[in-house]
C-alpha cells in the first residue's frame, strides 16, 4: 500500500485529539461548554478519518491528497475555534469556526471532483 505519510500522521494526531476532546466534553466539561466541545470533536474526528482515507486512495494525481489536507486542517480549525470559544470565552473565535467549515466543505468537493475525474474500470 502506498500512502501519503505526512497526511496520515496529521490525520492520526487529529483523530487522537478529537477523542481526547470528546472524552473531556463527556466527563469534565460544564454543561454550557459540553455542546461546543462535542460538536467540535465530532467534526474533527469525521474529517480526520476522511483525511486518513484520502492518504491511501489510489487516485492518479494529488486531488485526493489535497482533499484530505483541506478536510483535516478544516476539522482542526473548526474544533479548536469551538474549544477556545467555550473554554476560554473568546467570542472572537466564533468568527474563525466558519473558516474551518469552509475548508471541510472544500475537502468534500475536491474529493468528489477527484472521484469524478478518476478513470475506473468499474464505471
């Protein structure tokens, strides 16, 4: 199996962070912060998995890798913005979360484009 090691490592650390944040949300966060942390961790974990999958997709070119990076970085930005918003009461970071959201959406769109462009024997 050939994979993009840097993307896989970043995705794995992103996944670990999402699980840790989700565990903190479940067991240590106050009720007002719990929803923000749970939402952020959920999106981050989902997009870490997408990035991990993109790191091993056998697609010619680098669009799948670009999609993985967009998704993973977007998930991290979104999650951190929500975490800092809740934990540090920094309302300005509420404006940063949409940047992560746009990157996550872009990751899915780029992956769809990569799949569309891919020549498949099963098509």
